[in-house]
């Protein structure tokens, strides 16, 4: 069976061009999706993947209609391959897992995904470093304000038990101990 998969990001866009291409490619059944390619929640895609059997073929108008993320594209291609089905792109003839080059195609997609992940991690690290340099704090917000932290340390310095201080501030004993340790390390 030859299946088609067509997707547009918004309801305002038309599937007509893709549907025409997929019909011309001989698709017997076309799954239509009105969802962003960035979201994993694509019910029609999931439905299509569930029905694939050995010998089936999935045809897409272009790779970005199936996924905009190379890693996701590789996962989907492998799912189809595991089901015994092939994948062909009309716009990108090299994306054809039914050819003798299918292993090469998947290897190239895998390398592209690895490269994409590395670049994403580098961009994220640069962004975090820049944000940190601009004074942005990461992680959960502190349970106690700076003034409450100071009060807790003063009370602890006066010999008050950690459990009493923690109870009064409605935090755990480990929070008070952590504040005390961080204050001592700051000296």
C-alpha cells in the first residue's frame, strides 16, 4: 500500500498542492495533518505509523512536511524501516529508503542529526553564558528572601536549633543547613 502524508502548520494554509503531488505519486490513502512540524503531537502521523506493514511505502511532498528536526526525521524513518515500510520524498529524491542507498541515506540523516544536536547544544551554552553574564539566575527561586536568609543565619548563630528555624520559615532543615554552609563558604 502506498500512503501519503501531508501537513501544514496552520488551518489557514492549504494542503491542495501537497495532495495533488501525493495523488500523482500514486498514493492510495493520504493522511492529512494541520499541526506544526515542531510538535510531537501529530495524531494523523501516529495513526499512519500504526498501520504500516512490510512492503508499504510512505510518500511525502518534502522532508520538512514530515519533520523539521533531523533527529525526529531519523527516528520516523527508522520506525518505518522497522515496520518494513519505505519512505520517499518527492522534492528530495535522495530521501528514498527503498533504494540500494537506503542505509547510506539513513547514515547521512544520522550524521546530520548529530551535527544539528551539537550545534543546538553550543547555541544553548552560549545563550546561557550570555544570560549569566547579564545577571540572569537559573534554577528554582530561593525559598527565602535575602533578609529571611540573614535572619535564619543570625538565629542559628545565637544557638537556636535548625529544626525550630526551619519550622518558623516553613522550609526543611536541609534548606537552613544549606544556607548556613553557603554563607560560611562566602566568607
